[in-house]
C-alpha cells in the first residue's frame, strides 16, 4: 500500500492564525479562522483521493500543538469499529 500523504492544520508560528501544511512541506497562506483552514485542507485532501486515488490523511492540531482530530481519505488500514 502506498504511503499516505499527510496534510496538517496548525497554528502559525506567531499564533496569529491557522495554516495548512501540504505533504511537500509548503504552507498555504494564513487563515484567520481555524474552521476555514480545516475546510480548505479537507477539500484538498479528499480531492487527492477522489481524483488521483492517493490515500491522504488530514491531521488537525490545537493551538498548543497537540492533536485534536485526524481524518482519513481512501483505504483506511485501521478503520474505527462500529
């Protein structure tokens, strides 16, 4: 199975907004609202699976850097039960 591309939503270094870090390490220009960054990253990650069948994962961090949520697009080797 191919390695998943990982997208990240995280606070910027100055804690003035939210950034999306692409799998190649590049940063999307800053979002003021976290929800806007999540929506953008979710659309992009889902499109990579739907258009190119590249398994992707969206990792969402809190402002303190800890993980808040994770979303998987494509075949999940460890799907949740139920």
